[in-house]
C-alpha cells in the first residue's frame, strides 16, 4: 500500500510551460483586438495598453512559478484518505476521505496525451479534486487502488 508522498512526473513542467505559452497567445490576440477597436472605433487607448501589459506580465509569472508549483505539488493515498497538497507560501492540503469517494476519472487533453500523462480526478458527492498529471500506468493503478479502498471502506462494518 502506498503511504509515502508522491510527486508529479517531471514532464508536467513542460505541459505547464505550454499552458503559459497558450495564455500568452490568447492575451496577445485579445490585445490585438483591443488595439483594432481603438484604431477603428476609437475606443480608449488605455484598454489596449492594459492588455499589452497583462500580455507580458501574466504568462511571465505563470512560467516563472513552474518550478515552485512542481516542487510543492504532492499526493498520497492511505487506507483512510486521498491527500493532495500544493504550495509552500500558500499551502493547500486536501484530504478526501476514502469512504466518501464516489468516482475516479482519468482525463487527458491533447497536451497531456502528447506527453503520455493524464489527470486523476477524485469525485465525492460534494466536490472533486484533481491530481494534475501522472504517468498513464501510475494513474490507472491509482484509480484501481482508490476505488478498491473506497469499496472496502463502504463495506467495513466499523
């Protein structure tokens, strides 16, 4: 049974980098549209300037935080809970009781599929939590382990 804290595979950093690039491209398009609106419809110029500033700052911060995000993203499966933690300065620790788990889903968009990774989403009646990117075989084993533990917890008379 897995009781040590596990980290995400290093390839997830590449996915996060492409996500920052995607944010940059989307913001670049929005800024361009704001500039066109200023040019043709005489919208105020500060909207385009603000868009340009945001286009530079947001993806830069997102990319700069990748090592931090990777370093402090962890998960752990015990017989009592699925624990997911992230952050150091703004620490977030979630413990999902095994008995409350209703479903475990594996999701992978094009970038995750390209890197042979998948997200593991653990759902309860109230909410769901995601482990961002795991190897395909590790994710499948994790799904089976969590569902087996949840099944055992529901049938445990204690």
